[in-house]
């Protein structure tokens, strides 16, 4: 410590209105205090009990004034400072010194006694001191007087009386809420302290609810509700607080070695996860301590001192969640103005020294006491010039010549700290090792001129912890976190189908739907239900889809519950949502019915069970690329996934989708995708649908008859414009249809493409041009969608040149989804127009050799008796049958030999699949060449004409069930 003149070291201005130290002794003592405080900023120096007294009893008042000036100076510096009431008590002046010492400590558990308003961090808390005072209050309660045992300990009567006394003590403590008796206005603070312990439980409850991914406000309400419930239960009158054994004061109470001597009769072991046993331990320890307090002596005083030290140590703990020890850079100071035997001050100082000598931990409390010169010997020896300590080797080099008090103070403190190890020895019976007694000479206590009054300037640089981790920074961090959380939560809710405050099911996403709005797409691996996100579609179709989802998930749960080690997983991918421009859910609902029916049949008849996950490619499969990525990512996590069923639309993204699933090792078995090129380009592609090229060849049998033997008639290809869409099916149909008409000898007019705007085809100008031109075609190959055929018929039926002319329209399998007016549907044809279309499922011939309809009647709950027939609504389009057969084929490959197969084995096994008795005939992949087309698909050629009654009636021209290798011929498909 550098030695400079006082005028240089101590500026005259002092903080907080303090006028400064009026004596040289005061200036030097304050400097030594600030030196200790500076050491405290960097570590944990031992804090002595600094006892100040005059060498001459005539100057005792000057010492008291000096202590008061030190108190004012420390208050101005923002020190946590308490002043013990050393004035003689008015109510009971005859108390013994030990009881008087306890009186000095009882009120120090009030945080307001420590100058909180001038302190820079939040108030102190004294839970341990409060618990000791609560025990003292319960012990002294009048209701306990008649319950203390009178029989000797260890006797039956003594044991019974002890149990009754313990019960009464616990009853009184519960009535006090295990808190000291205090005015009602202080109970509000106790309530807040109790509620704080339930905050982690509330946070845990909120985080637990987030696992179910509810709305963010549900998680917040769950946490707040749990915290309020626990707080309400905690304050039931006459009951002990909840989680009493988890409180920090209770843990200290049960684990401190200081109280082991009090626990004489019963084990006080505690386990955090054993509340009953822990409660018994607390009860036993509380009664033992109460008995020891009742006996009196120095035990209650030392217990108060120990509790105070433990609380202060905890209040300055650096490794705490709020870094309070790094923010409270000044140690707490306890001022004892005038200690004496009568007011208990002497006994208090002795108790402090005894407790510190017994305990190994350092506490931060710095005690400054003033004592009369006559009472100084009561504190035993100190380190001063008048009374050198006994010992043969003790010499102070500063005692041989006059030295300034400032230098002596520093030397005394260093020497005192160095001698602590020896002075704490039990053999040093006359020592108070933690007391640093300073005798102040007369010349140092002489009052200076007011112009010479000085004080030490304290370092006010705020610690980094206070700036980085403070109430303001915490509020800012919480505000930023809340803002980021809300923005993130909104982004999650806008992006994913199922999201909570922090998490989301990332296997499904909300994507833009055609015509506006959003739709939920991806693979449902959790609690997502695509039916709950429907905004379009008829009520019956949406209800049917929701019912099927429920049935599939129930069957999956049964599989996982009863056969967790013997199942395979198949992913069905289809259009399980609709758009406002085309609200039909027919395809997705009918295909899903076939998949569920296959699942039920398999799980009731085979050892290896079938689990089905649902994946939505969006309206018209517009988001199938994302869905394929989601399936591939999930397959990496779930080895039971063996393949995919569906992807029934041919889109521009179909090659990318097939390639992505091929890279994931997943084969695809599609029921309705008629793309010709996919089987040629990808080895993992298997389809039950007749390819577009085969359909055009079959329709060529009709075109050949329509041409006749005369001059070549005109023909036209009318196709949907797919430049602004993902559709590839219509362009494939247009290409193969045009090639077929050219081969059959028709004179082809320039092909036409029509646009679709807002879901409606723009056909009027095309109809006018076709019908009013010089060369009106007799055959139109329509490469469009089923929803466009109605407007086309309307336009051709009223246009001159077409209305009175026989025209034939050829088209592909998409028209098999139409419901013509002759069967109660809304679709129809114009009076003189005949529609010929291909269909993918021959159901009539296969019906007699399959159990498909019997199984459907048994497992599809909405079917009434007799409704499960090949020509009934829901079956006639063939969507259900094809999806069923595709699922059965994939399952057969995945369970070959009634043993669960791997994903790679399933892919290989598909090329040996041959299943008879399916809904569409025999599913045979044995002749499927690698990278080539197979034959033997089911196919139907149908004709739709207007009847004399004005209805549109469909009839089958010719058909071939799956598995039949012979091609159709003209004779079989005669139009006459």
C-alpha cells in the first residue's frame, strides 16, 4: 500500500453528504477499511472483528463518534451496513449477556436493516436466520409450555411425551408457516419469497406442455397455472409449506455439522426424492434443536451467528445464477457502537470468534465495534502497542520507533491474518483469534480543523457482471427473447402444420394452395392430420378423408402396441388436400380407402404387420417434390420404411421425385401414374397403370374403325396448356395420341392448346375456330383433365358446324374419374358427340375371382350391405382397387416368406411379385424388364353416348384384367 500525504490521498469532497473523518485515527481506520474492501473485490480475505478503543478511558466518547463517522462514510459509499441495537433494552434490562447478544442478532434477518435503498443490488435475503428465529418463536410459544417432556429420556413415558411435544411443535411451526412471527405487512414479502420457489416448476410445466406443440399461449398458461396452483396449495392455513425439504434453508438445516450434536435420538438423513422420509428428518431435527434452544447457554447464540454467516455467504456467492457475488463488490458491515457485557456485545463478539474458529468457510461480514477502554480487557488480548501478545518469539519491528497509525494498522492486519492458523488452536484458551483490537492513542483522537477533515474516495467503477447481467440487461434480454420467440413462433406457425412456441413438426409444412390459401403437405409422422387442414372439398369427401385418417392411425397404434418387432412401414402419398379452384378430394379419399383396406386385410391374416404413414403431395400433387424429400429424410430415421405407394400423377417433377426416393433406397409402386418414361428411366418404379403409349395404342383400335375405308378424315389434338403448370400427363397424352392418329391415316389439323384461368378452361374461341373452319375434324384427341370435359361438350354442342355433325372424342384414363349423368353424376356429353376413353382398372371380369369386395364390406364402416360392388360409387373409377393392389404388392415383397424384409430386399423382391385374386386381376411383376416397359396391365376402353332420354350413359367396349398378356384387337373393341 503506497504511502502518500493525506492531502494527496484523500480529497475533501465526500459522497452522500458525509463531511469526512474529523480525526487522524478516523482517516487511517477508514483507509484500512477501504483497503480490506478493495481486497474483497478480488478475492475472499478473512474479515476480522475490528474493535476500536481508546488508550485512555477519558476518550471513550471520541471512539464512539469515530464509529459513527465510519458508519456514515460506509453508507455514503453504498456499503450494505447494519447497526446492532447496543443500547440497553428498556423492556427487560435484567437479561443475561448471552440473551442480550441474541437480541442484537434477531432483527438482522430483516433486509431493511441493511440499507437496501443505498445499495446497488437487490436486497439481502436471510432464509436460514428466519428459520432459526421461527424455531425460537415456536420454542418460546406459550402453547408449548405444557407439552415439554417431564419424564426421563429413554423411558416409555419420556418417549411418549417427546412425541407429543414434537407434534405440538410442528403444529405451531405450521401455524407460523415455518417463518418467524412478524407483522401482517411483512407477510406479503414472505408470500413473494414462497412463490419464487415455484417459478422453476412453472417453467418446467410450460416446457413440458411445449412437447405437445400447442399454441404458445397454451404453454404460457400451463406454466402460470401450475405455479398458481402450487402457490395456493403452499399457503393452505395450518399446513407446512410444499416442498419444505427442498428449500435452501432446510437443506442447510439438515446438512450442517453444527447441529449434529443436537440430533441425539433419531436419524436425520434426507433424500430429495423421498418427501415422507425427508419430512420426518426435518421434524426430528427441528425438535432436537428446539430442546437445545430451550436449555439455553451459548448454543442459541452461536446458531444465530452461524445462520447469519451462512446467509451472508450465500448472498455474496459468486457462482450463483444471478452472479450476485460479482455485483456486490463491498462486504457487508455490522456496526456495534458501544459493546459491553451488559448489552451482550462482548458475548456476541466471542460467539463470532468461536463460530468462525469452528467453521472452515470464510464469511464476508466485517464487524466494526467500539468498546470502552475499561471493557477492552474483556475481549482478552488483541494486537496493540500497550499489550503485546504473549509468546516468546513475538516482536513487532514497528514498536521500536514512532510510526504513523496508518502503517501500524496495515501491519497489524497482516500479522493478525498470518497468525490465524495458530490462534485458532484449541490450546490457546485465552485467545479470540478473529478479533483485531486496536488501541487508539490520544493524539490520533484529537479533532482536526474542519478544513482538514478527510474521507477516502471509494472506487465506483461498476463491475462487468452488473452491466452484463443486471436487472436492466435481463429485462432487455427477456424483451429481445420474447420478441424473437414471438416472431419465431409466428414463423413456425406460418411454416409448419403443427408448431409450438419453440418446436415444430418439420415433416409437414404449410405451402401455397392453387387459388389462394395454404395446404398442409409432407409426411404425417406425429399428430398432424391432413383432414383438419382442409378448406375446400365437399363436406362428404372431407369427412370421409378425416374418417380414413383416424382409422389408419388407430390401426398403426395397434401395430406398434401389439407387434413392435414384427412390422413394416409403407408410405402412401396422394392428394390429401384440395384447392378452391378444384375442391375435389375424390382421388385422395378413394385411394386412401384402398390402402386402409389392404392394411386391415394384411394385419388380420399375416404375421408381419403393416404400418401405413400418410403423405400429402398437395392438390393435384403440386408439392410432391417437398413431400418426397420429407419421406426420404424420415426413412433415414426409420429403417422399417420399405417403400412408397402412390404418386399417382405424372408431373414435371416426377423424375426428380423418383430419383430422390431412389437415392433413399425406396421403391415406388403406383396405382394410377401412367407415365411411360418412368419405368424406362428408373429401376425403382413399378406401376399398375397402363402407360400412356399403351392407352393410345388401345384407343387406336377405335380410331381405326372411325376412319373407315374412304378418304382420310380430319383429326385434331386438343391439349391443355401446361407451360404454367407442372402437369406432364396431358403433354404425354397429346404426343402419343397425335402419333396414334397419324399412324391410323388421319389428316391431322394443327394441334391446339387451351389455357386454364382461375380453374376454368378457356375453350370458347377454340370451339368456334374448330367448328367454323373449312375442315371440321371428325375425331378429336382430347389431352386434358376430367374437369375440362364438361365445358368442352357445352361449347361443341352449340357451335354451328359441330352441333349437327357426328364427332368422336378420344381421351385417356383421367376421364375414368368422371361420373356421368346416367349414373347419377354431373358429367355428360353433347347430343351428337361420342366419347371414347381409356380406364386403368378392369373390375367386372376380376370381381368373381377376388375377395376385395367382401373385405371392403367388412372393414369400410360407411358401406351398407350390398354397396360393395365393382360398379358402385367409390369403386367404379378403379382408384380404390388400384391403391389396394399396389399396397398388397409392396407388402408381399416386404414380407417374403412371412419374414420382415429390409428396404433393399423389398426392392429386389418386387421383381418376383405375382399375386392372383387381386381387385384388378393378377399383379405380375415377374416379366418386368429392368429399365423397360412391362405388359399385362389392366385396361378398359369405354364409350359414352347420349341416350334418347337425354342422359349420358357409359358402356364398356372392351377390357382386359391385369395379368392377361394377349393384347386387345379390333374385333373385341368393335364400336358397331
